[in-house]
C-alpha cells in the first residue's frame, strides 16, 4: 500500500476530503487539480477536510487547503471544517492561522461514507515548483508570522523562475 491517499465525496455542493498518511509535495499537482475542480463547481458550498489519519502534512498542502478555504468563504460565506485528532497536526494548522479560515474540530467524524480515492497526477519539476510557490504565497497572505516564515523560500523560488 502507498504511504498516502486522498479520498473524496460530494453531496449537494459539500465536499469531504480525507487525507491518509503522508501528504506532501508529491501530491501538490493532484491537490491543486482537486482544488480547481471543486472551486469551479457552481454548486460548491463548503468543504470538510478530515486529517484524522494524516501522519505528515507539508506547507505546500497547507497552502492549497488555505486556497480552498478562502474560495469556500467567498462563494458561500460558509467557513469550511477541518477535523484533526493528531495534536502535532492540530498545532501546525493553528500556528499557520487556520483557526481564522476553518472551523477546527478535534474529534473524529462519526461516519464518512462513499469516499472515492483520487488518482495521483504526475507533474514536471516546473509544475511542482509553480504549485509550491503559489501555495506558499497563499500561506503568507494569512498572517505576518507566515509571511516572515516563508518569504525566503518564495524569494528563492521566484529567483529560480526568473534566473
């Protein structure tokens, strides 16, 4: 079995995403594609992200989650929900300012049914770099701590693109 999986369900414009295992950079194209398709759905209202089985989550993934949260607020004015029972994951998401853009639930969801696995997309190095840059810019926009934390990474990635 792979060390990661993304499951999805949708009903009446409410999307449920479940991240299992290590959700890292290798999934950024898959996640970005998912974020695009969800936010383009005219029925899209909000999203519930279940991180109860997430072992590792990186800042690129967090940037993509922030992007979908802001799209949900803009489209429907509903705060999306993030479910996290892992204290390490909860600490990371709250330190990034996610408590301002998500309702954070610290108990597992009672029943999530009919989730389909999302196929992982292949991406070129440039596509990955673009997704990483975009995700970190979104995180920087959340608060000054994130802006300070990621400014050097963003500057380096922008220099690579222009260099």
